[in-house]
C-alpha cells in the first residue's frame, strides 16, 4: 500500500517483561512465550480486530479510535502502511484468492473492499448500521458481516448483498461451520447464542447464556463438537455441545474478553482480556478445562489474533500515556 513506512525500534521494557515471565514460569509450563513487539505511533484510542495476509506476511489492525487501518510487516517487525480516513473500523478480513482487504466501519455503517495496492476502495456495501465483526467463507465467495440486529451475507467480489439474517439483538462474535451448514452467533443483548441455518437464513435455535451476561467472544471446535463462549459478568468460559446445545462446562477466566481462539492441534484456548492478561485454557477432555497459564499483557489489550500456520498469537495493546500502541507477538509452544 503506497504510504510512508514507519520504522519501529526495540523495546527494552519488552525484554525485561519477557525475562520476568521466564523467571515466574518454568519453560516447560509456558504455552505462550513473548517474542517481539511492534510499535504503532500516533495510534490512539481503542484497537479492535485483526486479520492476516499469510503470503505477504502482513498483519492488518483495525484502529477504531484512530479511524485507521494499520498494516504491519511481520518479516521486518515494523509498520508498513496506514489506511486513513476510515470511520471507526471494527471488523477486518482478508481474502487471499482475490487479494482483497475488507473493513467494517461502525460509524459509517458500511463495509469497504480494498485491493492489494491500497486506497481508494474498489467496492462498498452501505446501509449496515454499526457494521462490526466480519467472517469470510473463501470457498463460497461470501463475506458475513454483523450489524444492527442482523447478519448480512455479501458477495466477496462485489459486496452485493445476497441475504439478510434477522436476529434478536446486535451480533457480536460469530462462527461459521466449515463442514456443516450452521452459524453460531453471540447476541448478548438477548442473552443467548443464536443458531442459524445458512441455507434458509433462519434462526433454528437459541441457547441461553443463563447466569451470565456479556457473551462477546466466541470460538468453535467443529470436529470436537464444542462451542466456546467467554462472558464478562461473571468472567467465565462456557462450553456447549454443538449437537445438543447443552452447556457442558463453565470455568472462571480473565475479565473483559473480546477475542477467543481455539487451538485444535494443542487442544487449548486463548482468551484475550482487557483486564490485561491472556488466559491459556487447556482442554482436559471435551467437558473439562483448566487454566494452564495466565500471561500479563496490558490494560485494555482485549483483542488479538491466533495464527495456527505461524504458531503465533498477536495481541493489540492500546496507547497508554506516553507509551505508544503496539502489537505484541507470542510464540505458541
């Protein structure tokens, strides 16, 4: 993207932070190990979701508070470019096949598609109030966006709307089955998880989040038939059997979680929490879980991205006072 490059520099504090962690946890007990940090100068306010271009080693960060999309070069550990003049970007997705970058702008109520060369946008889908999370079905060429009280299904190539799925409240995180035909949607305002049939676009079931509120983050283990939801009040991880909708486990986790990832090869989850930690939750068996590691990050760092192909977890850390915003990379072992 044709914008000025901004060189980053090593953070002595990160090295000290990593050394302290190594001293606290024996090496054999550390699923996550600090690896690097990339500064994002002039990025203020809240940071929302992330996406990756694996082929070009680029990380995309929705800097909601700065009205920008930050592009990071992971090979050089530095910011590569910025897309400015966005409007509260929240969701971001990348399609490798067409080299398209999709950004959901919350206050503008739209989704924009950018080509690999960057701005201007090559396509826009409007009338998407509070456009938020994005999920890409690359095989079907469909882009799903949560907005208002619905999900919109867009053609990835043109952003033409092909379906609208009504919900009982604003959708937060949602997951698409790869082999099955369902979508699982967190609807915190309604206090439930909506189960959607993708073919009909209808809600076929709702699973209550009884005894808890703030079901924002979600992850799916489709082969293992488990859906995971992180709630905020109280802060806990809930596990559901996707065959029956029955809740099978509940475990206290860190507070203010906004991203949750399931690592199928290691049978563990990563909860990224705004209280300033990442919880690594180990699956003992499909119905039993335990905290394997509680890794300090920074206050307000509640979004991230787990990239299984790189065995890395990225955590977005917002600016605090004189300390600039940054992306912290952790190696998953």
